[in-house]
């Protein structure tokens, strides 16, 4: 199999599986079976993954080590599997390699985050154009360039006097090419103010928790859409806690 830091299989399934969704191609970690003494052997099918490699660079073209590269299911702002299973770290020369499930009729794109999970270092994330893949395919030179970050500053308020310290505020990209596990996130200060940095250029939902899987579903008072340029600072963002 491929010399790859993630699983070499793109997907797997079994007609003998207990769960109906495990009888077609799945990327879940485990397939469930009904077991009994003397049962007949089960058949498990696997498909080859898609080997993707490239390099992550900073805005000046220099390689970025220990950045995180992850797939995003284009159009959802989420990962492929609802977790960080296919996230990998770049080497000293900025290179990465990852083995992913084939996209089939769907699309995904790659994104790069400057740091580990829950760590933001210097630059804002970068994303690739969406693409489709087939089982066993190899894609090289899928390079990703990071951006000089934009910043937003604002305040969260509550109508009933509740404390607003320590609430999470995030920036979620409206182009849906990000991966929500690496959305820029911060927490409010004692007076409800916040500074949210490491945002890539483009249109973003600026939101206070609780966060919704689809950013558009958040209550209007707790979410605001802003358009940001590279390196820009936007002041005066006002968010209100949802009563729901």
C-alpha cells in the first residue's frame, strides 16, 4: 500500500454488515456485524484511496513546517468524516502526503492551517480549488499558500444580564471551502469584547456560540457576515446571545 500517514483504503463495506449504511462504501472506522458461533465467513470489500501530495508555503512562497493539511467537503465547511482523521502535518520542507477516500460525484478541496489543532501561529489558512477524484488516483503538486491574516474586533452582549466572559467566537468561511475544525476561534473578555484573528481573505460568518453545523442556521442576532481583505482589521462587530 501507499507510504501514507493515513489509512491506505479509500472506503470499505460488506454485504454482510449489520448496519445498512455499512453495506455500501463507508469511511467509518468500524463495520458492525452480528456474530454467532459457527457463523459463515463474512466478506469485506475495500477500495484504494487517493494519494495527494504537495507543499504548503507562506505568503512569500517560503515552506511552512508543522502546518496542518486537511480535506474539506466542498460546500459544507466541514471535514470529510466529521472528525480530523485525515489531517496531516507538513514536514520541514513544507511537504505533505495524505491518502483520502475518492470523492465520486461529490467534490472536496484541501486546506492548510498554520499550526496544530486549536493552535494559531502567524498566517491565515489557505484553500485549493474543489476537485473530484477516483479510487487509486494520485495527485501531485497540490500546493497551498497561506495568507496574511485579517482581524475582527467586537463585543458580545446579553439582554438578560448574563455574564458573557469566556464565550467562543468564530469566523466561518462563507465559500464553504474551510474545515470547521480549523476555523479561527477566540473567547470573549470579561466585558464581552473579543479580538478574532488569523482569518483568511473573503466573506465570513462571525458568530458567537452555540455554533450550528450550517452557519446560515444561526440566529441572526448571533451571526454577522463580513467581507475581509488580506491583512485588514474590521472594528465594531456587535453580536448578541441567542435566547434559544
